[in-house]
C-alpha cells in the first residue's frame, strides 16, 4: 500500500510543477507550458525517469490474459495451502486468507495487477469477504 501512496505524492508534485502560482491570491492560476521552456540552465535540477508518472487507463484484459492471471493465482494459491493442515471449509475462505500471499508473489514477479475485488470479478473468482465491525 505504501507504494501507492508514494506514487500519489509524486503525481501531486508533478502536477504542482506544471502550474505557475500567481503572486496575488485573486489572480487566476495560469498553466505553465513546460514543453516550450528554454534549455536547462546550470542551476537547474535534472529529474530522472522514476519521477515521471504516466497515467493510462488500462483496457480490460482479453480472454488469454484472464486465463494467464487465473493460472498464476491458482499456482500461488496452491503454493500457499500445500503444507497447511488446518484449512478453511470453503474455497472463498481459503482465497481470502491467501490473498496477501498471492499479492506479495505478484509484486515480486513484477505483475502490474493485484488480486482485489475488481480482478477477482474479471477472472471469475468469488468476491473478497467484507468485514463488518
């Protein structure tokens, strides 16, 4: 979750850098054209690629991608439960308990998606159990 917060903070900083703040509070804020600026000066700061944030809306996965994701989840799910002796009675309960492990393995593998309510629905798995306090 902290990765998402870091990305959000970087996104806000990137947006803030694109707007020139007016010296008078009642003057409208004018967008700054960062592409038309002059060449960097000696006192300017170079910004690396990791600070650039690209926001794209992902198209829903095609059937081949859905099958690939299902297979990955199946593999990580089975790895999680293979040596467990005390297993919950239903698949949905087992999936809920394994979700954190699955998401850790997805991230370690470099996958850009996580097992959440939306991805569960896309790949035909039961929704996560909602906890009522």
